[in-house]
C-alpha cells in the first residue's frame, strides 16, 4: 500500500498503525480481554477519543470489517454466470490471494488472538453476518425492492461461515498449511452437504 502523500492523511495513517501495533503487543502480552481501550491509547501515546476516531472498538482491531467497495470489487471479478455459491467461493480465494507478506502475517496473528479468546470467537460471528450483508448487497444490489429470497442469504451465510472456519483452522494450526489449502478442504466439505 502506498503511504498517503497529504501530511494530514499521512499522520492519520501513522497514528492508526501505531494504535494497531500497540494493541497487538498488549493483546499478545496480556490477553485480549485484559486490555482496555484506555491502555491501548496510552501505549500508542494518544487519547481515548483519538482511539475511537480510528477504531469503533478494540474488537475492530482484531476483526476489521472489509470496506463495501472492496467486497464489491472482489465479487465483480467473479463471473456472473456462475452459481452464487461458486461466485462467493471464488471471491474467498481472490480475497486470500490479495493478502500477502506482512498483511498475511498480521492476519494470522489476529486470528491467533481470536482463537484464544472465547469472547472474540463469539464476536467473529457478528462480523461474519455483517460481511455476509455486504456480499449480498454486492451480488444483488436491488434486493431491497421486495422481500429478499431465502436462497441467496443461506448460500452467502453458509459460505462465509466456512470462510470463518478457514481462518480459525489456519490459526489453530499456527499457519503451518496455507490459507488456500485449508480453504480447498473446508469449501470442499461445504460442497458435499
């Protein structure tokens, strides 16, 4: 990612990164539940309101929601002629393919924290549902013109539940296998249902 050129945007990005790094260090050292927003802000040398300017909650540090535009782009890359489940599966592989290097290492680190925190594991389901809504909006933006059909919601929700299972398994295995290998395994199991 190219750093912002505007000094104000650059400072904002630096503060955001500092908050992220401080939080992750504290989560590793003390456990997610033991760390407060005030402690994160203090470690990053910012105020609590500044923390909330960057993250809605400490959960959003570990489980950041994708931007709707990112979901739209990933889903637009999938052939519209494919069944919805295949399009979402393709989107998962495309998403994983776009996460490389430091971003992939940090994704694994975040999910290691998720799997060790019962509260975060539960919260991951909320984030999963929010992401499913974004995917449904991306594949059927006019679905609000009447009662939504049940089928697409079931397909997207089931596939995104598999997505979460992929990340959980990857973290539980300490990243020994690739995300893609685990995705193949989990999505094949879903296909057999």
